[in-house]
């Protein structure tokens, strides 16, 4: 039956088109009535893309504020933990990648592993200052007291690599695939939390102190200043990566690639970092 169908195709196809049609099949492998390119073996290539980066700073400062709250009686009854803190940021940056992998092919099914290295300039920073006034009692004196919380943080991803496993299904010259794996990234990160307060006997404040030579002299102001900070410089962090892609074979040895990738980096200083990138490129199968 297969020979009958092939004969009918040859008879029906225009004479000028027959030679070109069968040239397309050179190097391809028949599967039933379908054909596909052989993808097995070692390959490598390069990609250029656009990254859509996210930096979640919302967890920065909570532990530091809790610690500072226990360092002075002047914080008794003051809801420092409810002071608004940092939020999330979104940025964009180009990326440049190289990849090297190996495929194993079982008829149309293609499985393999791949190593990638990406150069990027993911950089985000943020700061916040919150001030609130409360009446505070100390030594039987009521003080009009201003509490300030200053929080700042930054993160920069210098380079990252991935180790990915992938699975694809060959359709002619096309190889759609999915992948997942682990990432390792080099990150610089900083965080700093400063809490300070100052109070003067009511109705005065630290910004509106009582006049000099007041008789009788007012009670001394109350206050204090505390800072907790940390810096991470060039440390490597593990994360995970996943995505979808499509390879298109121009020849048995040259192919084009497009893919969408999501990567979750580590969380230095409780800063959660991620990137979604769209990339295109080309590769060589050896």
C-alpha cells in the first residue's frame, strides 16, 4: 500500500516540482508517512533577547525592624511593623547567551540536556522613608515623639548559567520543545534599615523645640538611632528555570531558535529576583 501511495504522489505532482520535493527529504528520516530531521548529537549556538526582570523587595526590613523594636523602651506600644515598607520593581534589559547541548532521538521524540551562559545587566534599587508621630510617656512626662523608618535595598545580577533538561517532538524541519532545570547566578545585593525617634515635652517637638532659657527648663528630649545593614558581593545562588522553544532546521547542520524562558534566581537578603526573557538565535549541529 505504501508503494501505491508513493506512486500516486509521483504521478499527481507536477513534473517540475518532483525533484525539489524529494530533495527536501534528503537527510530526513521517514516515520510512517511523515518525515523529520535528525536532531541527535552535539550542538551549540548563541542567542540574543530581551529580559523582563522583577525584583520583589517586600520581605526586606521586617526582621530588622523587629530586632530594633526590642532595643529601647521608647518603642513600647509603637506599631513599627505596620509602617509601610518596600514594594516590587520591574525593569527591562537586553541579554546575550551561549548554549551547548546534546540530543538523543528516538524516532520523532527528542530528549537531551543543555548548558547555557547568559550575560545580563539586571539592576534594581529602591528606598522608602516613613514618619509617624505618637505621644510617648516617659518619667511621667508626655512627649510628642516622631518615629522614622528608613529602608533601602538593591540587587544586581551579573551573570547566570543554567543546566536544562529538554524534551521535544520533531515535525519535519521543526522541533518544538519544553525545558526545565536549575540556574546558578552571581548576585550583588545590599539592604539597610534605619529606625530613629525623637521626642520633646508636649506641646513642643524636635523640629519645634522649646525656646532657650525657658524657666523652668523643660525635660531633656528622648530619642535614639539604630541601623542594621548587610551587603552581599559576588555570591552565587541556585534557582530554577523553565520554558518553551522552537528549533527550525535550515540544513542538517544549521538551525534557527526562538524561545521564552522564565528563571527564578536566588533570594539574597530576602530580595526575590526573577526574569522572563524572549530570545532568538542560531545554532550548529556537529
